[in-house]
């Protein structure tokens, strides 16, 4: 669950050199594609904030101890204005009432909303100085805020990542950006690391235009979140100190419509230790936090 974009987030700055399209990368960042134009008769509502409503079908997602299948509604946005570079989305889990036994959402006492916002502020623009050097084009104060509005504190997440980001010139059509963060953890589904600074995250995002196809633009988008340096695994035998979520997307974009197929790999997804045995009252099961999941997305951009 929790968006393709969980951990995705694209930046217009990273993809600005592309001549025709600027595109975001996440699950919950990675699914938007917008034709760049200076025409005042733009087909979009905003001249800088790209927006979309998506229907997302997900299977075998591994952010928690059990694999989840879900069909949900998502509002997604990204853009660049002055020093602000922002990506975000709001998910409404199980919005259509469809999911597996491990899934719950807006209509059945689960989380009514899951959101992630990734604002970055350009240090170059705020200081009026060109700080980039070598392949590093621009530097940012980077943040990533995640909130899962569970029905009680044991079903709620409230996390802030704060650090430094940059856009990287590859000398090719490949758009590349990276962020490094420290993590402050408020609520975390009742885990032992609540209300503390606990660990770090390295995020890398990339975008590559593949071809014009069927009147649209076919793009390859990817991003990965590597969480490390946590103490959670030292405090609980069923958790880990690190985790990885790596995502690759094929995206076909038109002026208003967007279609994506997503494959994501988790290792210790959600910092749950793969293979451990748990029982939440419905019988014992083994944690499945290593492996692949997928998303299919259809979206309308406005």
C-alpha cells in the first residue's frame, strides 16, 4: 500500500534538460508526465503545479509484515516555483472496497488517508550563488514527510526525513537526482523507535525518455530508498536496522492521460525481518518482507 510513491518523488529540476517532457518519478513518485509548453493556453490548471488523479491497483506490496493487495484513489502533484521544488501525493486506501484480507482502508476502520510530501528548497536560488561543481548542478535543503492517518496511535505513522539533495548532470538524456536524510520518527505503528531520531535514508531517482509511442511519450522512471543506521532491529527481534525499496516504471504519457506499469522490490520492507513468525489474533503467519510487488496505474492530468 502507501503509494507507489512511497519514496518516489520526482523533481522538475532533475528533468529540466529534457526537451519535450518533464516527468516525476514515485508509488506512491513516478507516475506523472506533462508536456512542457510556454503557450498561455495551457491545458492544465496551474502554470507550475502539475496535478493528476490516479486509480492505482497494487499487488504484493510489502511495507508491513503481510503482503497487501489494494485498489485505491490517489491525488498526485509536483512542480518547481522559485527555490521550491515539490513532489507529493495523497492516497485513499481501499477506496473502491477492493483488497485482500490484510488490507483495510477508508471504509472499514483502516487508514482513511496516507500522504507523502517531498519539498526541496534550492540553496543556490536562496543564496543567489551557483554552488554546483563538477556533475552536481544544484544543491537543496531536502525533506520528506510521511503521514498515515490510522484509526488509533498503533495504526499511525508520522515521519520526517531532513537532509541535503542535489541534481546530477550525467551528460546524457538520463535525469538523475539524489538526497540524503536523517530521520525523526514520531508515531510508527507502535514500534520501539517512536519519538526519536533513528537512522538515515539515501534516495536516488532517475528518468530516461525511451521513445514516442502510439502518439504519446514512453519513459523509464526509477527510484530507490535505502534506510540504514536505525536501532530498531537492536530493540526488537522481529524488526531490522535497514531496508530497501527499489522501483522501476514504464510510463506512457499523453496530454491528459497517463498509464504506468510498476515493478518494486523490497528487502526488509518497512524494517520487518523476513521469515519471522507473528500472530495478530487471526492465527500465526510468517513475515514476507523480501520480494517483488507491482502496480498498474491509470491517471488523468489537469
